[in-house]
C-alpha cells in the first residue's frame, strides 16, 4: 500500500491498492489455455464466499449494468415489477422496458426504502413473473431490506433480479440463503477492483427459465456463461489483465474474511454517521438522506443546506487532495456522497472527515 492510499472516496470506482494494480502487468495469455483456466479457478472460491453461494459466479468483461441486463434477459418473461427509489433502480426498470417486457414501476421517493408491505400490495393481482430490486441505491445511500422483499416476491410466485453493485463485498448478501434468483454486481465498488468486470449468479431455476426464452441475445446469454464456466472458461475473450487483478484481490478478501470485511464497512458507516451528528450539533444544517435502519454500509449521502452547492464542497475537498462525489443526476447540488467502501479503513476515513470538517467551516459556515 502506498502512502497516498486513502484519499479517493468516490462511491465507485473506488481506490485500488498498488498490489492489485501491479497484478495487471502480467503477460497476455490465450483464453482457451490451462493458464487462463487457472486464473478463473483462483477467482471462483473468493467470489463464491463473497456471494455466499455454492453456484458458479459468472465473470463478464462489462460494467455492472451489463450483468443487470443479463439478469433481465435471463429472468424476465412477460410482466416485470421494478422497485424504483433512485437513479440505479431506475436504470434497472429502463433495461426491462428496453428488453421488451411489460413494465410496472413501484416508485417511492429518492431517499426512501421499499417496504415488504408496499411490495405485497403491488404484487397482489399483478401477475408479475419478475421483480427487480436495487439492494444499495448508490444515488441515495438507501439499503433496501432485500431478504424480506425477496420473500414477498416469492410468495407471489415471482423471481427476483437483484442489483448488488454497491453492496456486494461490503454488505451482507446471502445469495443462496435468501434464495436470490439472479444477483448482479460489478468490480469497481466494494470489491476495490478496477472497473470493467461484472460478476453474477443465477440459480438453477433461472437457467430453466432462460432455456425457454428465445430472446436471450448473444453477449449476455446466461446459458453460454454457465456452459463455459463448467470448464473454467468464458464465452468470449475475457478481460485478461482485470482477471489477474481479480485473482490477487479475491485472495486478499478471503484472507481478510468476508464477515470481517462487512464489519469494517459497518464501522466506517457508523463513524460517518457520528461525524454527521457532530456537524449537525455544530449547527451546519446537514443530514443523512437515508432513514435510520435503511442505510447502506458502503455509501452515505449527506444533504447540505439550501444555498450551498455540493459541487463547491467537493471542489474544496479536491483542492485538499481528497475526492468525494456530489449528488447523482438531479440531486447533484443537494448532497455529497461519501463512498466508504472497498479497501478503506476507519483510520483513512477519519482523515477525510477531518478535511471535510475544515471544508464545512469554509464553505458551509457562512450559510449557517
Ligand atoms: C455503480 C452502480 C451501477 C452501475 O454500474 P456500472 O458498473 O457503471 O454499469 C448499478 N447499480 C448500482 C447500485 C451502482 O452503484
């Protein structure tokens, strides 16, 4: 780890350790070779531990959105209910719509979670075969109650397609234990890998559904991923260099222990909440967007008072050598987003929060 590690707190991509970056300097190898199969075999056990699954974990050269599209193409048949509470859950709904299924949205406000009761009401008489759920909505910092929502969807006979792009490897996701039918994620958030790999798991029932669907397309055909992975291969040319990085990082994650990794993220989130409370006590008029009990352990959205532009806060932070994000899309100037995920520690986060306290004194104080 270099001394400069610990200054980059975007909620994706996240900071990547030097050891992981250096792994990408390995030579090119043919993708139908035993060497490449060995790389895949190094990656799989760690991925299975993180996903908490006995199923193989697909590795695609794509960003997380690609794996979300694979989920829709594999699972969605005719009528889909999309739970929308921010920009990324909105994207899931868009994918379903553009893949040609009948789409119904269950919208709640940005910053709100979906409750099992709301889902139950929406499912009743809706005849949905699929429900899309975003676990950790990175545009708001809301963590949806995934286990309970999946249970309700199943009670009504639907399968769930889950976006865990910013939660997987930072928050508990029990793919098999919660009977999640299709789970999609990407490399560049809590895995602390460079962007460019997407990971996904499909339960056997999904493969059956996919086999009966002739609009699976080619690139994201789940059956091709499944068939190739039986030989530790991928349907097309894998992102060789990124897979070298993934091999090193997955082994590091196994050494840390998945539950320890979740606990480290919980500790960073708690530290962030305590700091926001401190700032509020000092009269800065800031707050956490997500309600208590529904906060993502990987990203916190802190609302700033009216008259303050979040982009100005981010610029002042940047001038001090650190990076955080403003709000996403339409919420750009209303909040800052701190990505306390990946390989960061509470100690590194503390350095950022000290800087942010100084920035608040400079940028927010005149508005207090
Ligand atoms: C980052 C993110 C995505 C999109 O991922 P890409 O890798 O940019 O395609 C989707 N969902 C959530 C929750 C995310 O945080």
